[in-house]
C-alpha cells in the first residue's frame, strides 16, 4: 500500500459520517455544546417601545423651540408603565427600560431638562424618536436567530435565553475511546523501569478531544499480547471512535492492526504522505471508526489535530470547522521534501495586526516541550521550495 495524501486520507475518514443523535438539555448545561435544531424567538424583544435613557417622554412637536416648558403628568419605570396619555404640552418622567407612554414619541435625557415642581424645562431638543428602543428592535416572535451547528458560547446562550428558551436541542458528544499499547508504557505518576517510558499520549489526546467537543474515554494500557489488546478493544465497542496509540506499523511486534482486523475491522489505509505521522491506520468496525495513531507523542498529537478533530466536528455537525489560516513567515523557511510537513511554530500578530508565524528551531518529532511551546503548525507543501521571510503560508492553529 503506497503513501496516501493527507487530503485523500481525511476524505476517507469523513466519508459517510452521520451526525450524533440529539437531545434537549437545560440552558444552564448547554455551554460549549453544538446546537442540533434551529432556534426561533418565542417572543418579541423589546416587547414594547422602551426608553433607552433616564429622562422625560414627550412629543417632538412640542420642542419646535427651546427652551420649552412642559407640564409633568406622570411617571413610567421598568415594570410599571404610565397608564395615561402624554398630550400637547405635557411630558412624563421615564426611566431606562420603561414602556414609552401613549402619545409620546421622543425621550429627552434628564441632563437636558430642568425640573421645577411639575414644570419641566427642556434646554436642548433631540431629534424626533431619540432615545427610544423600538418594539422588535432586537428580534421578533418567530424569527430564527440560531441555526444547527452553532457552538453554544456565552453569546449564543444569552440570545437563546432572551428568546424565551429554557432548553435547547444539542448533539450528543461523540465518545472517543483511547487505548495506549506497548509493554514499555507506565501511567503518569508511576516510576518507569529501566526499559519503560511514561504513557503521555492518552492524556494529551483526551484534552484535545474534550476541547473539540468529544467525550474522551481512557481505556488504559494494553500490553503487547493479543489477549490484552482484545480485552481492551472489546471495552470500546459502544464508542463512536476508537483511537489506538502505537503498534500500528508492520513490525513483528505490531499487533494492533491484525487484532483489529480479526475483530472485523475493514482496513482502509495505514500510511500517509505526511511528517510527522506517516504510520497512521484507519479502518471501520461497523459504524465505529478506528484511528491507529503513531506511538511518538508529537506524531500522535499532530495526527489527531489533522484527522481526529475534523472527525469529531463532522460527527457534531459543526457549522464552522477549524481550518488552516494564512500567515506570513517572520523568517526564511527551507525547502520541503516529498511529504506534507507539519512544522511546529509560534503564530502572533505584528504591530499592524497581521498574522505572522515563526517555525521552531527544532522540528524533532520526539520533543514534546517544543510542541507545548507552539500554538500553530505551518503546513509545508510537498516539494515546496525554500521561502523568504514575508512569504504567505498555510497555518493550522493549535488551540486545543
């Protein structure tokens, strides 16, 4: 099997993906969930013409000449309207948010008026209709303002509440089971033996999965035996996605692929024209999608950013999936080889507000410290020539 391009690999992974089912959750539990249905306003906001300021409600026609002296006939405040009508030469005291009294069409702010008992002198005349929030100025009953695929951030939840909704239909978080493999691994916090290393991948991946909207499920570590692998894989039977780490190549001790295939996985591909991350497996076991990531921590995290995050976004029906952006190199970049290269980098805005990106000095794929210090990946095209400072490149943000 030859090397598959990144674009082809991603297209195969996403092909035929169906959204997760939806359910209604209370508004207070909807933060960062993905909306499943359109949301229409159940009311009109504001429900009436309302004052935008503290001041006096009156007729603009009475302000043809200022100073103008008007007779105070009542008061309106939030939650308590003035039941009468403002007539010729009259005004009503009004406070922010209060309904505009009948007959009035303008609000003069209190700083531009002087009160002497029931005589109100207007010192400066605003335009007709000033300082009034019209009925329906925000939204009207039945208006659709939130659509499927919207991530429910604080602004969206504020709007949903204002539209009168106490619950919202959201997509179920895709369950992503994570299985580390290898006799050489121990859990963080344990002391590795002379031939062992700490299993860091599952925890970095779990954080990325959760940030992307998925529900990570840690399966622990499976030793390098068929029985151990089969037991752990069986525990992930109800997951939407199974992610295995390590053992997905073709060495004598790489058992993950054969065990998965023995359990019914249809292998799609296992080599991609990218670096780091060439030996990545993808297949399907019924509706479950299986990603076999490299054991190298940096390679695993980059493969997850490139392939797993878009898969989670597709399962959730994201309206705005994360994608590459354009930025300008802050320094020259050398030519690339025959694989797409995801270079760890630091992206920032310069004094003019433009995005610039600086590749890290070391691109060694074993250095987790360099990955942690990066916030972006420069996507160097296959056989790309050397580029000067200021050249525009594609950059994949690392915001997970």
